[in-house]
């Protein structure tokens, strides 16, 4: 009879040990996998991109004193703010992959940011020159060079404030800003997986730091246009709130639809899928 | 509706609090020396604080206002089968609706615990209303499945806390063994040992009792014809005969091995026990469906031998499955040997021994019975029926 049984299912004698050694496949339920799915949802969310752009543009308006900053005298700071306003949102992880025409668009946006408000108040070839400079640097600095451009812009913002040693100050602040940026990105990337809402607080903090810089160095200019400043910052805050809502929605969309028990368990015969005692999924 | 037994608070990451706090201090220090900017500084500082405070307060109060209205789940299920679990929550608050409520349940069976989700979302729950979250649950391990406590988490965007209402209600579901569908040639187990096809006694003995009627078959004694029933039929050539059965006699003894291995390898042995239990369950069902009386014997614990007499009744099979649901490797070799000897000595019944050993032991070879090793089980099994 044993011989007959072997003929019926000879492979089974070798299957059983393999079944016991089979490990549970749980990759798509880890925090890492969830963060990846969440990021892909955010990458496809045009409303989040619009909100991010609104936040950046509103912050630019607030930082430049709602157009009160003179592009002729403070051209370096205006250039730096414009570069940061265009390049920083595009460095965020959920920004979609740029296409061939994106560099042109970014250059035009950077130029327009400087030119339009300045042309509104005072038409000057120097203003157009600063706008062209911003557009050119944004066009030249593509891909990873954008990070260097951001560091340079942050360094320039502080370098101009120390006239005695502008280059030293710019380099020092640039290095510090780069270090802080790397640290911040690594911390946020680590916290982002379990608590995605930390991004909301980081956005609030970024706006507050920009405001602190403006209040510290351009208080007389900003004081002339307080209502406009409040309006610009209010729009930026509302943009952050929209971002928070979109991130929360992505968090819900990316949550696992099912969960398997860990570790593997012993289950009856003929279940060749995986050895979990409990499987639960959303109805 | 049941109130939550407690609220679990999960505070925002410290790094987030530090960064935001530092930024608030920086902007306050930068703007304080300029009286002309006072309104601007107040707005810049107060807006995020108000937003966070409002989101935090709403998250906490909403979690506190949640009530558990009902839980829908079966009292028993079958391994490899799935059931639907439903949790109905009510909102006992008066003002704001609960937005984005996430619910989950904890599952545990034996030493395995599943308490990480999945989180089912209730998008919006208006005050005074109820809403239901549903899950499909598949249990693959027989025994007792504990469902609960249940959790409902609220975390509004920007909130500094994640407030989770915990409902301590715990429910127990008995998970019966999986149902195997056996091959039709499983009758071969009884070949030469028992007249499995039907009864051939000509007349009832004094001890036998009436169990029912069936159609007349050639060879049946005319004395057994059920006259009243036969006269009721329209066909004058159709007859029914009475059937009798000895209540003290079983057709089949089925003994299950529950002794742990002597040489380690408990994982493999446990796996074989699971297979054997499902197989025995299916075997009993199959033979009972053929109107055979099965005597099931196994050792449940030390000095505790279970003997179930399974007639072709649903109640008996239910009793068997309840017994099998809690069976474990708690037998011993000596008791098993005594059980086998006793069953073989019983008159008239065929004995099938479902062993966990890969080979038939020498002492078992001497006994007139069928020994099924783990290798035989897949041969007689066609598939697992999920429900």
C-alpha cells in the first residue's frame, strides 16, 4: 500500500519540510512600505503641489516685505529669496519628477517672481537684470545642483548681513545650513514613517524662521506694509493647513488593507500560501 | 452604548515639538524689539498655536465622546474559513462631528497576537449618530480566538496628540478544525474489515432497536417489510423495510494519536497533529454520512481519555468538532497502547488508528487494524473546503 501511496503523491514526502521552513511574506505591511506608498500617493496629488507652491510664493511675498524690498539695493537678497521660493518646494520628496521643459518653467517662474512686483512699483532695467539672473541660475542649476544653489542662497542671505566678512559669513552659514538641512532631512525621514504629520509642524517652523529673519533684518521695511504681510502669511498658513489635510488623506489611503499574523503558525494541510494563524483585512 | 475604558494618548514626536518651539521663540525674539510689528508678530505666533491647540482639543474630546454601540461576530468559525467582524461606534458628543476615526481590533489565539490593524476608517461620524467598521477575518489555527479590545483613534491634521479610545470588550470565538473533502476511495480503509455498504442481518436480535426504514433491496427478509409505509406508496411494487441496530455495537473505532514525540521535532509533530485532526474530522463526517456509527477515542490529557459515540446526527458531529478544537499533544505512549488494545478487542468494529509517526510501530503491526501515518493523509484528501 505504501508503494501505491508513493505513486499517487510522491512529491509530498519532500513538500512537508519545505512548508515548515516557508517564511511569512509581510513586506508590504511594514512602515517602510507604507511610507513608499504614501509618497507615491502624495506625488500624484496635484492639490498638494498647488498648496506647496502657494506656501512658497506667499512666503516669498512675506519675506520681501510684500514687494517693499528694493531689487536694486538688495538685489542679492531678492535673488536668494526668489531662488529659494522656486527651488525649495521642488526639492521636497513628493514633488513629481521634472520633465525636460520643467527647467525652463522654473527659470521663468523665478524671473517673474522678481520682475512682476517690481515692475508694478518701479520700472528699472536693474530689476530686469536681477530677474534674469535668478532665471539663469535656476536654469543652470538642474538636478542635484539645486541643492548647492539652495545652500548658496541661504549663505548669501546671511553673508550680506555681515559687510566686514561677507564671503566668510556666507560660506560659514552655507555650511551650517547644509549640515542643518542634512540633519533635518534625516530626522524628518525617520519620523515621517510613523508620524507623517511631523511635516506640518516642519512647514510651520520653516515659515516662522523666514518671518524671524525678515523681522530681524527688515523690520522698517516690513512695518510699512503690515496688512499685506499679514495677508501673505495668512495665505501661507492656510496652504500649510491644506498640506496637512492632504498628507492625512495620503496616510489613510496608504494604510495597509490587511494584516497577517507574525510569526508564522502551524496551519492545516493543503494551505500552501503562507502559514499565518490570523489574516485580517478591510471589508 | 458602552463608554471607552480609557484614552491612550500618543504625543507628537519630540523633535517636532523642539523645532516648532524653537521657531516660535526665534520669531518672538526677532519681532519683540519692533513695536510697529506687534500685530504681525502676534498673528504669526498665534495662528499655528491656535491651530495646533484646536486640533489637539478636538482630537481628545472626540475620542472621549466615542461609544461602542455593537459588535457583530459569530460564536464559532472554522479554520481556513473567514468571518465578518463589525464594530459599530456611536458619537455621544453634541457639538463637533468626529472626523477621520480609525478603528481596529486585537486578535489573539494561543501565543499569537495581532494588534497592529488594519485600521478601518470612518470618514465622518456626526454627533448622535452611529457608524460601522467592517473587517474580514480568516483564522487558520483551530482553538479559541479572542477578539478585543477594540480601539478608535482620532488625530486631526496638526494635532499634537493621537487620542485612542480603548473599548475593553473581549469576545471569544471557537475555531473548529478545517473541513477536508476526502477522496471517494476512502471506503478502501474498511475493505475486508467491515461490511461498509449496508446491513445484511436477516432478523433483528432482541437487543437491537428500531432506527428507521429504507427501501427494500434484494436479499432483505420479507419479515422486515414495513407494511404501513409500503402501503402508502403509489407504486404497488415498492416496499420499505425496517432497520434495526444494536445500540451497544459500533461500526467503526477511530483512534487519534495525541502523544508528543520522543525525539524532539515538536514543530513537525504539531503540524502533523493539525493534519490528523482535520483528517479525523472529515473521516468521521464521511462515515457518519454513510450511516455508520463511529466511536472516536483519543487522549485529551493525562489519565483523561475521551470517547465519543458518533451517530449520523449533527449534534454528535458538533460535539466531536468542539472536542477536536481544543485538542493538543498531551497524550502518552502507554495510554495510547492500552486504548488501541481495548478497541481492537471490542467485538465487531473495525479500528482505524491515525498515527503521528511516520512509520507504523512494531506493536501496532501485530494488531488487526488500519494504521494511517501522516503520509497517508494527503492521499485520501482532495482539498480543504473553506466554509
